C-alpha cells in the first residue's frame, strides 16, 4: 500500500502541476519582496493551486478514472492530501528563502504586518490548518464542485490572517504614534511597552514580529505550536475527508 500511495503521489505531482501552479509559486515568492505588504498573502496563492487541482480533475475526470482502478478510495485521498501538504510546505520554503534574502540585504521592517520571523512560520501553519479543515475537510462531499467550499475557506483564511496580524498592527501603530510625537525610539519603545501588561496587543505584536536573534529563539514555542496544530489538523482532516469520499457516489 505504501508503494501504491507513492505512485498516486507521483501521479498527482506530474498531472497536478500545470503552468498555473508555477505561476502561483512565483506570485507567492514575489509577495515576500513587496515593501510593507502582509506576508500571509503570498501563501494564499498556494491555496489557489490546491483548488485548481480539484478544478482540473473536474474537467479531466481524473477522480472517475482513478476509482475505476482496483484501489481503495482512501488511497486516492491520501495521495491528494500528501500533494496538498507538500504544496503548503513548499510555500514555507519560499518564505524561508525570502527571510534569508531579507537578512542579507538588510530589508526594512514590514510596517504592514508581521516580519518573516520564527513566529510567522508557526502562525502560517495554523492558517493553513484552518484552510485545510474547511476546504479539504469538506470538498470530498462532492470533489467535482470545489468552488463554494474554496470561497468559504478563503474567507476563513483571511479572517485568521487578520486575527494574527491585529496585535502586530497595534504594535506598529504605537511605533507610528511615537514617531509622530518626536520621541527617541531607541529608548521610548521599550519604555512604552514596559508600561503595558505583557498580554497587551502591543507587547504581543512586538513579540511576534521582532527579527533579532534573541527574539527568534523566544518565538520557538509559537513555531512548535504551529507544527503540532498543523500535523494534528492534517490527520483529523484526512480521516474526515476519507469517510466523506467513501460515502460519495460517483
């Protein structure tokens, strides 16, 4: 069964990667270099690649041809989930490359949201987990009609992005207020944060978006939590989708 899954995964990679997929990769990567731009937007293009995979299957009748083979339905779902997971992880690889380039070129801070930090990777995994739970966790009720479920999952993606960016926006808003007031940021930022409780939005935003080495180490729990949530969500969503596909009458 392991070899069968690998063969199906190879089929997904060979037939699912169209010119559009590489366009979404390029868009995802490019978003990390737009000054003052939300970095959660780039990986959203990968979710478009996932949706287009299902849309392509609709026109090519891939699901119908696959289930006519002497295989279990769960094997086709497993291969598709692995393929989608690889796409999402590749988005994080592109973000990591972007982070390295930012560091080498001393790229300015992203005043529109979070920087590409350790915490960012953890939070992006949570955003993917939410998208997967809603889209992949429901699309197999009728895999030939992915449009509506993608629309709903896209809204959830954006809402979760806004929720994670909100503390960071508050932090940058505080910085902007200090700059307009003519304060010396070298000491006034720390002073302003010390007067707020640790759980204030400004302190949380500061914790999430700082790029110095000490802050990156402090952000490791966020990354760890993101990996755990993504992994558990992926397994739960897969079993849910497999049950739905077993009931689906092709």
